[in-house]
C-alpha cells in the first residue's frame, strides 16, 4: 500500500516528524516504508546531518532523545512524534496521542523483593526509586492512595532495593530477566506500554486531512 502525502495535499508546507532515537526510529521508518513513505538521506549510516528531507512528499524527519520528543511536538517544532508511552506519561506534555503503533510492547511495574509485597498491601510509607518519578507519584498517590518517598535515579534502578536505598522500584519490564537475576520480581503492574504517535494540537487543526490520512493508513496496515 502506497500513501501519498505530497505537496498538492499539504498546502505547500513540510510535515515534520520527531522520532525517538534507536530501535523506535528504526521500527517507525520500516512501518513508514511499507506505506511508501521513505527518506533516502536517513539510510546513510555515516551522515552527520540532523534533519532529513523528502522533497517530493514535503516531509522532514529528525531524531531526538525519547524524553525530548513530546517537547518538540508540544512547541510545534515537530508536527508528529513517535515515542514510547512511558515518555508520554512521564513528560505529560500538551499533545494528542493518536495511535498505538503496536511495537515496543512492555509494562510499567512496581518491582522489588517478595518481602516488599506486604508493604504495598498495607499501604505503609515506603521509598520508591525510579527513572519515572511522575509516573510513580501518580500511581502511588492517585491510584493507590499510598504515601511514598520518591527517589529519582538515572541508572540501574534495580540497585535500589539491593543496597537498601529503596523498598521497591518503578520501572519498565520487558522480559523480567534482569529482575530475576537480582532476586527481584514484579509486584504490581501499573500499565501496558508501547510506541505511540503523538500530534501537535495546532498541527492537528491546520493539517487535519493530511494527518488523518496518515493515521488511517497506519491503522489499516497495523491491523492487517
């Protein structure tokens, strides 16, 4: 299936995509390529360019660190972004989440030693280490109504319970092998995660037809 997002349909302006670096960008570009949306410039592994352009279809792409993608989209530097749902929840930016792309599936969970399960059930005041303090805070305060001390970490959060920095952690779980190797387990699941497409609210108004055409084509492709 080929999708045309060309100049004639776009009021002569570029549609700009911000993609989270790494596997997310690779999977997104593969998905776009299936629809006929390509950007040859991005295939050059040695390039130092930051912005890649498909002149024929009036499309621009740039790669960004995951946590920055919602910021670029909120402020209109990008019309569309592709990023994990964990980042969307953590950053809490003013963007529209329009599509679950169906890849990058994992879970956001509360993890720790089995002995910590009782602390969670009895709503005791505990320490929680996480790279995602906003997600952790929302879960414990607004869903569990449990008072906790949140400790922000940037590295291997699994260390938290092992060195008695925290009672539990809030982190992404894919296979759970790292947890098991360190004597930890999933104690509670917060929410499922996957790659999502987000859109700038103004772009959605100004480029409604073009963006909807893209979203509808992606939906059909994903569910086929």
